[in-house]
C-alpha cells in the first residue's frame, strides 16, 4: 500500500483533529470521498475538526453516510490484522491520546507501518511489540472503512 | 446477536459527549473512558439506518479475508453517458453480476471500485498507466499474490458499446489468458518481479472517438431501415486515351480477335480488287492469295452450334 507523500501531507494534523486526519487518509486510499473530505467544508458536509471519541465518529459517519466499522475492545488486533491483510488502511489509536493511520504490515518480517498525521511525510516502522505498546497507549479503538478494498495503483507488467 | 454492552452503553454516551466538548485533545480522556465502557464492541455504520437500528454488535470478528478477490475498476468522467451506461449495466446486467455485486461488496466476486478521473484525491493512482478515454475498465489480480503482482494490468478496456455480454466475455477471456500464462510460468514476468514496460499496453489502443451507444427506440417496435436513395448512374468520362485503351482491350478479347481477322480479310479483298481494276501488279498470285485467305479463315471460330450429345 502506498499513498504519495504529497497526498499524505493534506492530512497533517494542525488542530487536534487526529481521528479525522486518520480517517480521511483511509478515505483517500479507499476512494471514499465523504471520508477523504472530513477535514474541510465540501458538498459532503461541513468540516469536522477537534478531538473525537467513538460515538462522535459514529455520529459524523452517519451524517455523511460513511460506511465503517467502529471497533473497540480487546479484538482490535484482529481487525488491524484484517485491514492490513486485505489491503485497507485503518485509523487506529496509536500513542497517548492520539490516532494515526495503520499503513501496512509485513507479516513475515514482523513489522507494522504507520503514518503519523503529525509527521505525514514519513512512514514509521514498528516491531510487533512496539506496535502493541503504541496501540495500547491510546486505548483499543480502531475505525476501518467498510467497502471493497481498493486496487493497488495499476501498472503495465509484461505477462502476455 | 446484540452485545449486552450496548444496553449499558447508551445512557452514558450522552454524558461522555458533553464532557468531551470540554477537551481539546485529539483523543480526549473521555474517549478513553468510552472505549472502556464499550468494551468488545463493533459498530457497523452506514448500513442499517433504515430500520432504526443504530448499533449492530453481532459481529465482533472481522469479516472474512477477501484478499483473494480480483479487482475490477472503472474510471469515469463527468457528463459521460457511456460511463453511466457501464455503471448501470454493472448494477443490473445478469451477464456482469457473476463478476460484480454492486449492492453488497462482500458478496461480489471482485472488488469493484468506480473512480472519477476529475477526483484529484485519486489522480496519483493512475500515474503508472495511460488513460486514453472513458470509461476505462481495469482488471487486476488479487492482492494475496496468488496470481502475481496485484498491480498488473490484466485488462484495460476503453469505451463501452452497451453490450454487457460482450464485456463479460472480454473480462472472462482476459482473466483466463492471464491465469493460463501465469500457470505456465509462475516465475516469469507475471510473478511480481516482472519488468515494468513503459506505457504501451498489449491491447488494442482506445478509440479516439467514443463508440456510439444505441439509444433506446422511441417506438415499441423495430423500425425497418429506410431505403437508400438512388444515386445517379456514374457517366464515363470520354477522352482519346481511354477510347484507344478500350479499343485495344476489346481487340484482345476473343470477339475482338474475330473482328480483327474479318477486317484484315476485307482489307486484303479491297486492295486486291482495287489493284486489279487499276491494272496494277498484284502482290500475290491467285493461288498464294487463296492460301492466305484459307489460313485466315481457319483462325475464325466456328459459328455452327455444337453437335447434339446423346444422353441416357
């Protein structure tokens, strides 16, 4: 999974909107405009800024007709695994009082890739254990868009 | 199955919302409290509003792994009736339903995505290919790598002629060809380590002009085609060269050769008669002249009807 740096920069967190920044980045990857545009006033709805919690996310997803899984509790690990395996981003609790975007996983190498909306120009890499600590620091809550997985950027590879 | 946490959760949610407004943190402490109160809880949003349900906690487990699904994508543009026709047929045609279920992505054989080329949030996605017209349909292998690099363009089809059966056939054939090729040499280019080959696809280039979609007839019956207007018969152009060519051509046919011989015989007879009448010396004696005439006559085709043949 790869989102160009210039696109990730759109979702930099300036004002304590980390949950919306993370969900918006998921929207850009998954081609869900109503989610991609959360941070701004658009035809999909007014900008949603500031801190969030599960019921607030549920509320604005309903208003914007964003289909999503809003998951809390001990099972978030399975959901994050599922998201990475099936080619979806996930907005996840990551760090104290913070949300980031789960960007991918290399299962064989035991590595997780995360984009922090405070530094979207880079992708942070975590071991299984450090990723676990990162997620637990915020509380087990993830938001995953509910829709078909997007295609990876196509390219011509000679097969014929 | 409704999770018991839901019943306990709702009254406390209002309090936590109120408290949350007082915080400026990205994920305020009240969020942490709410996470703990919700416990193991999955809320599926955006699908069950119609029946009044606001929370569904029946599935704590993630959905099934769908990384085995192929990708079928459509890139559209604004005010494009061919794009609308294609999207409509994907939603309704029984020929395309086996590939795509637009009403429930979980039941769809392929991941189906529709993109707008004007959407700047998605323009990065098309950097590796050349979009030559709209709609453009793309088929890619599954993400799980079972059929090689999922970025591979298995089929790129530009335009839509309104025939869903033909499109289904094109998709089927492309996937079959790719899968066959992959099965033959999984270590070759289709395995994900393949060479990237620039911008010239192995398929027919897109038409510069959109193919016409047959518009629905305003009549409840088929209207027969109007008779074609009668065009005036073309007139030959006369000139000396064409007349001479025609004469020579005519002479070389079998009928033309006969005419030529008759003319030659007549000319010889006229010359001989003229020279006899004027007392000039004849070029040939009578016997030689008769031999020449007989020889020329033998070259003429017989005009008599063919002899009857016996039958039975």
